[in-house]
């Protein structure tokens, strides 16, 4: 695991990655089930 020197920034990056991942999954599911 990587340790972050600046915790808020790291949390923000993880949040955006998580958001992007969820967005991609949702788009994929919508395409699949249409």
C-alpha cells in the first residue's frame, strides 16, 4: 500500500477514481441491459 504524505489530496484522488469507476460500471450495465 502507498502511504500519502498529504492525506486530503490522496482522499480526493481516491474519491475521484472511485467515482469514475462507478460511472464506468453503470454505463456498462446500462449498455448491457438495454
